[in-house]
C-alpha cells in the first residue's frame, strides 16, 4: 500500500494533517457538497495508502472542526450548513466628544479565567494552539541555543534582532510597503508596539481618535497614559468612518488616530484600499500621526493580503504595529513597530520601559520565517479560522435571541454579536462565567462603556464543546 | 593518575573552573601570598591528577583575571597588589530643587557600541558572560520545551509564572522579607519593574526624589513619564542622605522616592540596615511610596546579603524591584516587582504596556533556581567581581590623573571614578569611543548633567585587554 503522492508533497505536517487538508480542499471545491457522503474510512485508507487509524483520526478532526458529521451505521457526511441568514450590525454611533477611559477593572476580571482548561475560552483572542508551529519553533530554538549560546548573555538593545527585522521587511512587501530593516524596531508583542506609538506621539491629556468599538487593550493603554479617547463610528465591513473622522478633526484637536485597519478586533472590518489612502492623506494634511495596528493582517481568509495604511505613507507619519502572537507564538511576546519619523523617540522610550526585547524568541522566529515554512503554516491557519468563524456565526444565528446581528469578518478569528436592545452583556458575561464560559462583553470595547448589548466571541477553535458553549450562551442571553 | 577529591565535589562546573576556584581559595586564604610562586603546571597536574592542558588553561584564566602573572623562565606568581591608597569621593551635593530630565540622547549614544566585540565595554553594566550559567539554562530550556511545549502557546498574564514567583519568594527570605508568591509580579527585566513602579505611584508633573548620582535608566524612565527628578545627596558608602531627604520633604511635595539600596549603581554604596528602617519609617509617616531597586543585592562581596528596605515595610508602601539580568541572563529579560499596596495598579499597567512576560525564560529560570545550582553559581560570580573591581580600582589609581577618587563598592561590578575638577568626562568619552573603548560619562547619572568630571566603569571583566583600556583611558584623561 503506497501513500498517495498528494499526501507526501508537503513538509512539516503529519499525514493526518495532510488528509484533513485534502478533504477540506475537496469540500471547498464542491467535489463533495453539504449532505454528500465522504469516502468510507476503509476506502480512503485503501485509495490513499494510509492506515485506518490515520483516516479515522483525520475524520475525527474534520468532525471536530465542523466539516463533516458522523451518522450512525452510515458513515461520514459533509455537514449541512444552516442557511439561516444572519444580519450584520449597523455602523456604530458613538457621541463625538473625547472621553477619559477606565476599563482596567473589567479587563482584569475577564483575563482571570484565561489559561484555565476548565473554562471554554471565548473571551480573550488567544489563537488555536493546534494552529501554531510550536514543535518546529522549539526545534529551531534548541538548535540556536547549541549554535549561538551567547545570544542570551547580552542585551539586545533597540532596534533589536536584525535577522528578524530583515524577515519582517521582506514580508512587508506583501502589504504594499517598502520598509528597510533599519526602519523597524522589535518589541515585546504588539501591545508594547502600541504603547510605544502612543507614548511617542501623545502627551498626557491629549486626545486619540479611535474606531468604536475597539480592542480593549488600546483603551487600557490610553487610560494608563492619561490620554482621552475620541470614539469614531466604524462600519462592520469598511471600518473607520472617514466622514465622521473629518468632521471631528474640524471641530477639536486630535493628537493621533489609532486604527486596526485589517480584520479589526472586534468588528472584523477592513478599511478598503482607497479609503486607507484617503485616511493617510487626510491626516498628513494636518500633520496628525496615524497609529496602525495590523495584528491580524496575515490572517486574511481570501486569496490576497490587504494593504496597510503604511503603504500610502509618504511623510513618515504612520506608525505600523504588529506581532507574531496570533500566528506563531503568543507566549514568546515578539512584536514590532515601523515608527516612521518617530523612530528615535520610540527607541528611547523602549529603553526606558523594557530596555530590550528578549533575544532567543526573536532569533527563533527569524529563522522560522527564513526557513520557508511560514506561508504553508499561514494557509492552514487561515483555512481553519475561516471555517470556525463561519460555524460560530451560524451557531450564534441559531441559538441567540431573534434579532441578533453578527459580523462577517474576512480575516482573523473574532466575531462581534449585537444582541437585541435590552440584553445585558455584562450580566450575560457574569452568568456565563459561573458556567465556565468566558466571553468579552461589549462595554470593554468602548471608552464610554457603550455596546451593553454586544459580545465579542473568539472563534479560534471549533469543537462540539465550543458549540455547546455557544448554544448555552444563547440560552443565557434569552434570560438576560 | 586519579583526580583529587576536591576537584570532583562540585556539580555543574568544568575541571578547569574547579582548579581556578581552588587556587583562588588558596590565595585568598593566604596560603599563597602576593609574590609567592604557585605550583608549577607539571607539579599541580601530578598532585591533583588533572591534565597539563587543564592546569595550563586554569592558569591562563587566573592570569587573565589578574590573580597570577607569568614570569619568563620562572613560572607563575601571585600577582603583587599595588598598595597605592585610593581616596573615595565625598558625598554628592546636588541642589535641592526638582528638575526636568533629558538624558535620552546621551544614553542612545552610549548604547550604540554595546555588543560590538571590537569595543572594550566599560560603559554599559553588562555581566561577564563567563559568569553566567548559560549552558545549564539552555539544557533546562530544551527539557522544558520537550515536556511542556504548550507554554509558549498562551499568554502568561500578570502576575506571571507561578513557579518563578515561588522561587523568588523563597529567595527573598535572605533579604529579610516575608513576601508570598501572590505578592510578586514578573516583568520584562528590572527596567519594566521600575517603569511600572513609577507609573503606578506618580502622575505626569510629579516629583520623584532619587539618589544623586543614579543609574541613567531611572532618569530616562522619569523623563519618559514626564516626571521631575529631585536629586538627593548620596554618600559613596552609606548611600542616600536621610538628613537631606528629610529637609527636602519638609520643603516641597515629593510623590515617590526611588533608591538603589544595595551596591548602588553607580556609587556601589549600601544603605546600612538601620538607616533603611529609618528611611522606610520616614516615608511611611508621610504616606510616600518608596521604590527600591535591589538589582545588585545578591552580588555582595562579603559573607552576608544585605537586607532590603522592603524588609522594614509594614504599610505596603515599598515597591521592591529586581531581575535576574545581572546574575543569570540579561538576554532573557526576566525581572519582578513586589509592589505592595500598588499591586493591582501595577498589574493593570503591565497589561496595558507589555501584556504578558515571555513564558519560556520564566519557567527556565524557575527550574534553575529550584535545582539548587544557583548559590554555587552566585559564589563564583561574587568572587570574580570582587577581584575584578579591586584590580580595576588599582589600575585607575595607577593610571588616572593625580587626585582621582574611586569608590570601594562592597558588591556589584561597577566603579565610580571622580577625576580632578577640569577633566571633561564627556570629551573623554568621545575620545575613548574613537579608540574603541566605551565608558559611561558622569552627566548621564544626573538630571542636571552634574558630575562632568566623573565616569562609571564596568568592572565585569578583567583581562590584559581591559587593563590596557583603563591605562589608555588614564592617558586620555590627562589630555582632557
């Protein structure tokens, strides 16, 4: 029994993973439609020359991910998608007035349960561990340690590990940028990059315009730095409203604008290319720095990677921030910033806050990126997240109260659900916590505690356990 | 030829290192006095049952470290110490008035050459790589990765790695403290700990009282946070002048006090135990937080570890900061803070700035600390630093202009040299840079750019190359 050629062409994945990937490819191509029976375990084992166990494991994985379902005494079938249409939320409508921020306590509460295996984690946006190349990174790390033991014996002062900056510069071409390694500073995750960008462009009391809703970490950084947040409406497809932003800029001083431009957290929206250019030009005309968070940019579900605003930056006014936490390894805490004309200030604040970025993880990621396994890895992650987001959106449509609207992100792995007026997301969050389900309540994502009827759900994983948790959340939402 | 029992009793060090350690023990005990001939290579090889190569390597190491010297056709001799008495600097006299800070540019200039193997590094206080347990840490890391690969797949949110906090709590007993693991938060090095402590206790515009001179990183953090520095006189033996501090507190609002209490950087001074208690009580009576940097506390040259101020803290007002950068691995960036009553605020600012501390280095250090090799390792480092500091002080006395005063630290590995009035340390630094010698000029250590005739020298390593650099610095100092 010879293994089929298709299954041995790709390095770095197990046979089981290859079987999973190929079956998904067949389903996506329409070769097997919803309701179709997929080949029996015995047949596929024979046809593709892999063991029964491998096929069975692959089918279990496909079942867990929601692609197929087992029917008793009959075999495995492509799962029928619910066709219940799901409405998208409308554009947000925050009042146009700067506001102080105080979200820290809510955030601390939410993060308490993270890491507890008993809790179904729909709260924090932690990537699916099965989609991280952990083993390969460990091999690389072990090898670096043998070859270059002295790396950890010194401080890797800003701008940080050059081989990593070289890789980042090369990768940035795909997002429309021509940024040299010298124009990049490595950081302790994207969060430090954002903190440095805000510190370098604003002083206490200044106003930062942000999309609303926005990732709570941004709000917390604004709170910590004593800044004020000006929430700008955001559309669930096209992001930041340029029209609203322009009006706001005409009316009040704004010292920086911060946008999560691609596959925004929590909305999933992406500012279209031409609007990115308009945004950059609008701000350049007023000499206002634009802080761009592109954390999810590589996790596009479609074929092409969207550009960044930085691609349109001619004046060094865009500070582009990102990290490898969502794609490779959250625990390594490796991020970066391309700070444009603020580079010197960013480096000096970096020295005054964390001094240097840990050396070993940077060198390990650099080697992983250079080794060429990255693109393959990303393709796999994108496919999985697209699927789990679709299944979670369907589950929300099925189980949440009538009238619930859900975003349809084209990248990343978070979902924003707007429940009918009157549903109390904070109460729902507390009730869910008692049942060991964590969610991120809407008010976390607003300086004013808006979005009291919304929740953000992380769709990083899909499994029968997650499906049950979403169903249970829906029941609880009916009660709150 | 059987190896002598004394040479095999200690785990984790090479035979060469054991020979070095035993010879140093004999010299320190007086068994071999300065000027005495130590056993010939051949004799020691026979007596202790080790190869000629090992003895020769050990003697070369001892020679590099300045313990012995080779005399042509005669053998190795215990090096004769110069007996030129070295005066200590007097207590510093900064004006009693808060001052803005702007040291970032100077610091960036100094850090440029760090890591360049062509440069003799007397500037940044980087520990001697040979005194770091790098290989052991790497073994542990490789083993953790095999056993607990999932560590890096998630965020290790504050307070951070519990096994490490357990070890820190146990170690803190030696500095007079009873702090539970729950009262500790891990950080990205001591620098982040200090930044968090300043952020948690002060708001922009507030005044922080500090010793003068003080580690430039503290000044840079104060600059970055928009605070004002009030420089308090410090004695080169007993540190912060309580008398001057008390006067200052009576005259103006001070929002926090920051002290490097043990083996201060750059002075090497240690606040005596009873004055630590007085300091803590003085501030407690006025509800002023005390930020204590104990980075060098474990590198005492004498037998006992000095207490921390935190040991006398009854009101949760002391924020104790430290790291493992000077003792174990600067590149891993693992530090910690015991923030007393400010813990919640510290954790929330930590989430808003770096979100989490990298996981793997924390777990590796925890395992190293638990494994028991730490004390042995520290003893070795202390011995080496005591020796290299003594030799550097002598070299300064020998080569620097008449009237130069030098500190006599009882721990750590930095030296502060006060040259005669008129010597321009900044010009000296520039001239030295041209000759590939880096030093830290005095004005880096003051908010007002005082200490224009002082330099800080890192004595982390001693070798003929370092000796030549110090001699050359002395020549340059005569010219500037």
